[in-house]
């Protein structure tokens, strides 16, 4: 394989991973669940936005929002 083909294949793989993560995040938001992903070597917990009445009591704290569900 030529280096150009390898770079193109890696770009397509990376794009597919980003799309898959986006779809998973959309499903988690629809189900009102959190999603844990690894980005840039860091573990991130992605919390879907909740209704304003819930965030007022939680002050934007993801753990407090999870407890209220």
C-alpha cells in the first residue's frame, strides 16, 4: 500500500469513529443516559442536557443531575 492510501484509509477510519460516537451520544441523549468516551487519551463522561427546572436545583453538577433522574 502506498503512503497516500494509508493516510486516506486512516482518515476514513477516524471519520467513522467520530460518526459512531456522535450516534451513540444522540442515543444516550434520547434515553436520558450518560455516555463515557475516550478522547485525546482522556476519559470523558458526556451528560445530556436536562430540563431547566432540574438544572436550577443541581447547579450544573453532572453527578447531582444523575441522582435526580
